[in-house]
């Protein structure tokens, strides 16, 4: 009983000595775990395991540091010293996984080949041999379980900081080569990566704030997950382009801020005789036609800095705010050219209705006008046959 009381007294003292550190660490751990669960609930775990590696290694690092701190407080320096080597490695793999996850989600495919990903992992392992030599030479004299320990600690911190900085730069460079939703994705990942880098840089310069170390990591994971969830929610499940919910937000924004743009145009379109495609070739072929058409619409829209949406069924729309009617006509021609190059055994055609926003027009009026124009063109086409 006496030994148990002494042990409880020791644990209480440890928590009192490191109250701020433990509180923030545990809070950060909870935030990261909850963020990960939200991510897994929406995205497939097996398909996106590279992104799950980020919170996994961060959580592992937090648990290791809490355990190591307790071991040092109990003067168990040898196991704590060995554990710190794993801690450095886990931290390095956190930085590595951020870059790999960004490459996966933004689909830049720079690190698609496995040998490139393995090469990128080298800095995460490079610090470990130096640390082992350093800690053995010092006789396992570990005063504090922290990344500030010795020259190897400085090196490990620098490697991790460079991973985050590199991914931030990587994200912004990639955003300059892309447009539309992919551009926003690159910028978001770049900003998320810079969050821990900024905190690390401040801590490295001031040598303060050990107890707040994990907060920026939690903020990074939470920000990235929330952005990805928003990105997922506004995606159409079949075609992968933006859905009706995203369209409603976008059209309201464009109508409310129409004065900022050269002109705002709304193009409504649907696939001609889509029901007969389903009836004659099956719904799976119909889905393939929708996917092909949606992809063509989305890719051509992003090239001209416009936004394409699937409204539902075989109906799609595109919002233009920086183009003229001449540009839109050229856009439609490109879509028609792409549809002529399909491998379908039937001809894939579509009808279009285009409306120009006029001041004082409501969102409903704008939508109705584009819808009427589309069905008027469809009627003329059917009459001509």
C-alpha cells in the first residue's frame, strides 16, 4: 500500500511539473484522433492510407514524448534514450507523409514512383545514427525528453521543419501550374504545411514553448481534414466534378458580386436522348457517358478559369464570369470535338442554353432563363430532324 501511494504521488508530481505540456499534448492528441475519424468516415481508409499516415505519426510522436518524459522523470534514462531515437524517426516520417499525402490528393504525381517516395524518406532516417552515437558517448545522460536534446535534436528539428517548408513551397509552386479547384487544393495544402513550420521556427529561435509543441500539428491536421471534407461534400459522387450544392453557393456569389466581373454567363446543358442510352445500352454505359461528359466539361472549364457542375441526372452547368460569348462558343466547340472522339458505339450530343446576367435579376430568374434557352434549342433541334 505504501509503495502504491508513493507511485501515485510520483505520477501526480510529474503531471504538476508538466501540467501545461501534458494538457496541450493530450488536447492535441484528441483533436487529431477526432479529425482522423471524421476523415475516415468520409474517405476510404484503404485508398487514402497515405493521408492517414500524417495523424498516425503525429499521434505516435505525442504518445512517445509523453512516455519518454515520464521515464526521464523516473530517472529511467536508458529506455528513454532508446525511445527518443524512435521519436526522431516518427517526427521525420510525419514530415515525409505530409509531402506524400499532398502529392496523392493534389494528383501532381511527382512522387508517384515508389523509388522517389523512398528517396524522399532518407532525411527521416539520417538523424538516427548521429543521435545513437551522441547518446552513447554521453552515457545515456538524458536530462529532458525533448527535441532540443543536443546537436542531433537540432538536426531532427531542422529536418522536420524543412519537410514542412518544402511542402509549403511545393504546394504554392504546384498551384501556379493549375487552375480551378485543383489550384485551391494546392494552396490549402501549402498553407496547412506552413502552420507547424512557423511555430517550429518561432520555438527554434526563442527556445520557448515546449509545452505548446503539438498544438500547431493538431491545427494542421484539423485544417487539412476540414478542407478535404468540404472538398468531398461539394463533389458529385459519380462524375467527380462539383455538385448542385457547390453550384448553389457559386451562383449566389456571382450574382451578388456581378459588378466585379466583365459579365456573368450561365450555361445549362444536358445530354440528348440520354434515356434511350440507358434503355438501349444499360445504365452502366449511361453512367460512363455521364462521367465522360462531366470530365470533358470540367477539364475544359478549368482551362478557361470557369466552373462546371453536375446539376443532377444528365443535366450540367458552367458558370462564366471572365469570358465573352465568343469565348463560350469556342468552349462549346471544344466540348463537341471531344465528344466526337469517344469509344461509344452511339453518338454523344448535348443541348445548350446560355443566359447573361442582367442587373436586378434574381438567382431564380437567371436559372430559369438559362433553362428556357436550353429547352428552346432542344426543341429546335428535334424540329429540324
